[in-house]
C-alpha cells in the first residue's frame, strides 16, 4: 500500500469517526426535553413508529382533488405505548403528495393521544422519518469534502463544528438567558470567525489578513444593519416564528436585536469565502512576482475580487429568491402593487437582509485585499515577528 493510499484511507476513517461521534451527540442533545419537560417539536406525544401492514389503499376525492389514500397498521417504537399496534390513515383527511406512498418497514412519526372522555388511545400520522437520510447525506458531504480538499477539507469540517458549537452553546443560550442578542452575536461571530478560520487554513499570514478583513467587514455590516433596521422601522416580527418566541419569553426579548443578529450570521456564511479567496490571491500573486509594489498588487487582486463580488451577490439574491419562490408565485396570481408590497414587514426584512449583507461583502473585498497586499510587500521587513506570524501561506 502506497503512502498516498494510506493517507486517503486515514482521512476517510477520520471523517467516519467524526460523523459517528458528533451526530449521535447532537441528535441526542436535540432529542432531550428541557428541565420543564417540554419538547419544541411537533408534540410531546409524537413518537417513532414502523409500518407493519398496508390494510387498504385506493383513491379518494377531497373537495375537487382526487388523490390516493392508504389505511395502515403501525407499531409504536418508543414511549409509553412502545410495542403496541395502531391503525392510521394517510390521505383521507387532507390533500397530500401523489408521489409518496408508504410501504411495509417504513419509519414514520405519529402522535399518540388519549380521548379524555372514553380513555381510548389512538395514533395519527404526523410526518416521515428523515433522520437516517440526513445522516447519510452528512456522511457523503464529509467524504466529498475530504476527497476533494484533503486535510484542508478535514479542517473545514472541524471549523464547521466549531461554528455550530458557538451558535448552539454560546449564542442561543446567551439570547435565551436575556443577554442582548446583537452583542452576544457580535462576540460569538468574532469568536467563531477566528477559531474556524485558523482551524481550516492554519496559522499563516494569509489567514491573519482574512480574519482581520472579516472582523472589519462584520463591524461595518453591524453598523449598516443597525442604521437601516431603524430607518425602515422594522420591528423584528417579520418571521412568524418570532410570535412564538415572544410568547415564550413574555415579550421580554429585544426582537430587533435578534433580527440584527440574524443578518450578521447570514452575512458571515459568504464572508468567509470572499476574504480567504482574496487573501490567497494576494499571496499567490506575490509569490509568483515578489517585485510587485503595493498598488499594482492590490489592483491585480481587485480585478479578481470584482468578479467574485458580482458572482457572490448574484448567488445571494438567487438564494433568497429561491427560498421565497412560493411567496413570489402567490403574488403573481394577483394584481399586486409592488410599491406597496415592499412595505410589508417580512418582505422589507428580506430586502434589508440581502442589501445590508451584500454591502458588508462589498466592503470585505477591498479591505482584505489591501490588508493582505500591505502585509505581503512588507513581510520581509518584519524581522523576528515572522516567527510568531508564521509563513505567508501553506
């Protein structure tokens, strides 16, 4: 076995190990009820079940829609009724997809309830089990990352885990405990920018420039978000989930700060790509032509950065449009005055989120490019600092 083959097997094994350790821990964390024994998902009596038998299937008409239906025998797999069998229907009460049919052995989610009058226990179909498919998708994603990016792909997976850890165990609990959502998010995003970038790209001058550019761009984004959320008088109630949060917190949470926090985290998802790419371009150009001066080096890298910005902003707009496609389709069925539509809060929120996030991305490219160019052309004069700053790039 060659060393290259051995290293590839080692990387794949490491990915499987990460998936085997991290996924059960995270799934177990999300499956645990809180100290108040409440479960924020479907219903407290929603459990996994397995399809035992298809008793009956055929066609049924609901209103003007004709669709297939199934009568199914299921066995509950957990909870007080574990091992008991129930009969449920699928497609007899509401419109459903014509493409999805259950088969014996399928796992589903059902809600078990007791009739308060008769004491009779019955079960109702709630949703399909998707966890196993999502786990396989995650494993394939990890393997693809390693096969294409090697050890850097492994480090990027660790960076993702760090980011998720900061969001789940620092930012969310901080907001839930009454801390200001904007301040805790700024501190949290600064933390996982630094940690995830250094884990992924190593302790190099290229990474230092990218981290500094990210922090400056995030600061600019936070200021712009604050200005335009205030000037457009957004309340933070554009997302229907916020109404539930307001009820749970007794309306004590600063929902405008929560909106600002969401804008920052959303921007950061693309910011990482831009800043590290621009920093890498600078050091690659300088490595190939060490005689370049500051401004020629900056202008050469910015020629690439301009294309990168254009492509990224287009990606952002299309991503938001794709997520909002049902809403846009709904508008197209009516004679909508789009001048009035933009005043609707949830639409105005998305506009502010997209444009402010894009302005932060615009700022990140020249900032990071200039910082990286300034460091590259002066690196030879750093003397002993080189020992602490590390190499220009890996």
